[in-house]
C-alpha cells in the first residue's frame, strides 16, 4: 500500500515539475489531473506539498458564475427588446404609437433603436415596418445558455446531499479502450460502428494505456475469466486505441474505478457526473445526437439489486418522478441490468429515461477489486427527465428558439441563487445561505424552529432522544438542566484539570522527539482525541480517559459505521435488515449502553474538579423520558461525542494552519511565552491570549466542525418574507456562509486571523455569517468549554514545540458527522527549547 501511494505521489511530482520545465503555468489542475490519470485530490495534495517546500508557487483560481437578473430572465423568456419590437411589427407595418402601446414603453424605448441599428425595422413618419423576414435573437440564446445550467445544478445538489463525489468529465475525446473494451463490450459490437459512434480523424489513436490492465482486459475478452467464458475472438489492440467522442460517461466511471481499485485497503465510494456525450443517432422527438448524461455509481461491499432499486426510487423521487418501472435488459458490462421507465403525462406513455445495473465481476476483478466488492450504477439523460418533469413533448424544444424557460424558473428543483428547494424521498428541503434569511433564523427564539428530524432514526444509535435531537419542551427542559454546567465560571474551575489531561500528550511527544534524535514525524489526531476524551471524562463524568477508553473507542467505531451508510439507510427500512453493518451498529450500541450504565453504577470514577455536576444533573433530571436509563445513556453519549470529537478535530485543523503559516505560529508562540512566563496556563492567562483566539476563530471559519446546520419548521413560519410550511427541513451550509465574499471580503479563501482582531462580531459585515457553534437558541452549549480546552492544549504545544507540515500529508477533509482530515495530519516536530 505504502509503495503504491509513493509511486502515485512520485508520478504526480514528476509530472508537475516536468511540465513546468517547459511551460510557465498549469492553468487548470482538474484538467491536468485527468491528463496524467490521477484524482484531483491526490494532485492537490502533491501541489500543496511542493508549495510548502517552495518548489512551486500555487494559488486558488476564482471562477465567476453567471446568474440572470429578473430583467434578463424576462428577456430569456420573451426575447430581447429588439426581437420583441420586431415580432410585434406585422408585415403590413404598424403606427409607432400603437407599437409602443403593444410592447410597452420601456421595451419600445430600448428595443426600437437597437432594431433599427440591426436593420431589422424602419421607423417612418407614420409606420414602423419590417426590413427583413426573419431575425436571429442572439441575446436570447446567450441568456438561455446561462439559464440552462439551473437544472443541472439542482441535480448536482441532490447528488451532493446523498453523499456523492463529482468525477472529472472534461475529456470529451476518449479512447475506445476506456469507452468500450474496459467495459467488456466486444469489438464487433454494432455500437462500435461509425454509424453509431463519432470517431476522430485527428488524432485518430492513443498510445497511453495502462499495459498490465490492458493485458488482463485482453485475456478476459479472448478466453474469459472470473466466471466468464469470454467472447472467444482475437482481440485487437488497434481497435482499442481508436479515439472517439465518448458515447457515455461510463467511460469516466471506468477510469475512476480503476484508480480506486489500485488504492489499498479498499475504500467505499459514491461518484457522479453530469456532462455531454455523443451518439450518431437520428434526431427525433425523444433523441438527440448530443445530450447530457447523468451518471451515478456506488462502490461498496455486498451491494445487491435491492440496493440499486432503492437508490433509483430515492433518486428519481427527489426529482419529482414517482411513476417508475424497471424492465430487464442486457448490457455487456452489467448483470443484472434494468432499463428505467417513467410515465410522461404529455405523451401519455412510458418513456425510457435511463439504464442501470450491477457491474459484472470480470470488469471489477480485472481492475483489482476484492471479491465482495460490488458496484451499482445508473445512467440517464438530463434532457428526458426534464421533458417528463416539465411536460415537454419534443426534446428539440429544449434547444431551439422556442424554449420556454418560465417552466424552468418556476420549477421546485431550480436553484434560484442562495435559496432553493429540493426533496429527498418526498421530504422537502430548503437550502438557505441568504444573509437576510440566516439573520432572521439566528434571531428566532420560537421553539417552532427545531432540529431537523431527517435522519433522526438513522442516527438514533448515537444520539437517541438527547438534547441534540430533541425539540420543543423536551429540548427546553434538557437545556435548562445541562446549560449551567457549562457556564464560564464553572469552566474556569476546570482549567487545572485540562492542563493535567494535556501532560501525557506533551510527555509522549517529547519522548518521541528525543528517541528520534531531535526531529519526529508525529500523527497528531489520535493523541488529541485522547486528550479531549480525558478532559470530557474528568470534567463531566468524574472518570479518567483510561476508565472511559472503551466507551470512546466503541462510540468512534459506531460513528464511523453510521457515517459510511448515510445514503442507503433511509431507503425502505433498510436500517432494520440484519446486514453486516446493521449488526455491527446494533452490537456497538448495546455495548456502549452497558458500559455507560456500569460507569454510572460504579459512581463515575474518583471525582473531578466539577464534582460530577453534569453527571449528577443528568441523573437527577430524567425529563419526559419513559425510561430513565435511556435518557441518561442518550445524553451521556451525546456529551461524549460532541464534547470531545469537535474539540479534537478543531485542534488538529489549528495545528495544520499554524504549520503552513509559520509567521502566525511564531506570533502565537511569542504571545504564549510572554503571557505564561514558563508556567502552565491559568484562567487569567488564557484571557490574554488574543492572537491564539484569533487563530482558533479563523480556523473554525475555514474548517467548521460540521458541514451544515439542520433545522425544521415544526409549524408554519415566515423568514425574510418567505413563508415556509410546517415540516420543511432547512439546510444552512456553513462553508457557504463562511466563504461568502460579500460578507468577508475578496480574501475570503485566505487564512487571515487578523480579521478577528476586534472579535467575532466585528470580523464580518454580518455576524450571522459566522456560525461555527450554530445559530439562535440551538447554539452549542459547550462553546466556552471548547474554547478554553483548545487554548490550553494549543498554548502548551506552542510553548514546547516547533512544527511544520510533513510532506506525507494528504489534504482531504471528510464529513463524518464532523469535518475531519480523511488521512489524518502528520507534523514534523522538534522541541522549541532545543537551542536554548
């Protein structure tokens, strides 16, 4: 595994440096990653590594996004003003005053002069008359091309909500090998003829194919393997090398799966793409020679046809297409295979919208996947679902001069800037990132704006009916009970305890550095989790980490098990089936429950600075729970998870930021040394650490603990002039809020702690756009606790060590209830006082 990762990294480094020897710049990293056959994430990691060592210079590229104004939307619908003026002029002409009344004074004022300039009309003393028979409205076409991106973006949002990653699709030209051969489509198949496929004349062939993989594909074509008898023919390399315009985006899926199979150990993935494909087909009411294909696939262990049907129903229901039929079909690379049909009201018939199936073993095993790994996949056109959703009878109406974008503008799945709606399995969602609406919600004190109940059942093993998932009076009662235990005066009393919990971490790192002669590469994640777990154990439950270690270990395993399956668990009650993963979740949940109850029965340990205040409060206030044990266990699990995972991960991100911004590392360290003067931090000294506070706040802006804030309207409510019915789930994406350039400035993507010099409320023009601890009444109770805990561990690390980013670091933020580094963070560490 290490050798393979090293080979991929070496290949990427050589490709980057080799390209830059003869070229000034790599303009698009996505295109470059695709050209050398690696994932963009891998390339990005190598770029950051080379930049850190100053071998190259890199910068994020800002890409503009075009959105139509309300006026432009009208022009996209009705035509440009000059075209409207032309269309209103009959062949026999029309009096000027009558024309102005017909089109409106504003359109006449703008359009008449332009129509004359274009020599479309002539304005005489009495009549306005046409000078040409027909005109081409290029402005309307341009506006429509901008507007057309909305449906695609809405579908992208559905995929992202379902946990999919986008595949790079920028190579319209593909080799026959990836388009056909790797999918085990025989070389004599009719689809490979020129009357079905557009082949290129220049360049006609490609030579860049993975030789080992090519030989395996050739063997299975000729003599079979992995349960297949093959096609029993002479496979020709020259056929595989022919270049063509890709006939499906499955060619991209094949490339991505091949790259995934080379990574060990196996990691489940969900991929999607939306882009153009090309078929040499006769154009009719439901067929085009060029169209957009939506492709989705899930690669995981032990997937079945039932999973595929469930995902398809879920996906199409999110698009508003509830009438589906599946028909058995044949595909060379999937078995079983199904055609997908949806009912079209306008045509009064069932229309095929896509194909689906499970990739055949000979395709996956040839790539190198384990035997228990399966891939379910589906592909469909973007245009046909659009026809069905909008009642369009002729697919050509989506492209020609008669497109009616009013139906797109009014569709429930369209993205209209920072506020748009969509659905997941008929559950309505509202995406909100508009400052005015977010501001209104942050000021809302009503219990009718509660936590989202979507996925509540799925996450019940982790949170149950605790404060984090409760609503209404049940939530209010629990908050009154827990909140006082996190008031600042009580947190200040825990400082010595937190310092004591950090000592094993500091001593462990000092020992490693000494053992490795002054410089050690340390993966900091697990040590920081242990530190934070010890703090929460001592401060809230009167036990040390050693006593609660098994609880934390099993809770983390439970969290990982649940976060891997967010897509499928909500489909048709699959969470109740005794699958391997479900059995693992049930077992871990039962074991955690027993361990927590045993800890409580034993008295919670040997005592702590807070005198077990939180645990005693939970034990004495069972609330409305029918089962006191459930109430206690649910809240203990929530505090264990929320109280240590978020702090530990934030500490990791802070160290990462300081490692790649040495100037801020020095400023923060100088402050700590001056304030503490060689002594451990105290409540008083922590208040003087202004620079360190700014570093933490800026890190929380760039890497908030969670990806989005989830709310639900428990009654009909109004925000920012928008009426939101009862039962709508509201998603507020923190990444969007924290990277809004209109609120934060043009340097929004840069690490600049100085923006918090005057406090968090002054860092942005709109304070509601900074919400790492949530908004409104549901703001995190433990934010004071978290900030003190972070300052203590970071100040101790800064006072003891100098550190820089390891070249082995791979940047890959991953959403697992909290946003954490997928592969951890490795730092090169040395003692700060080594030269003293």
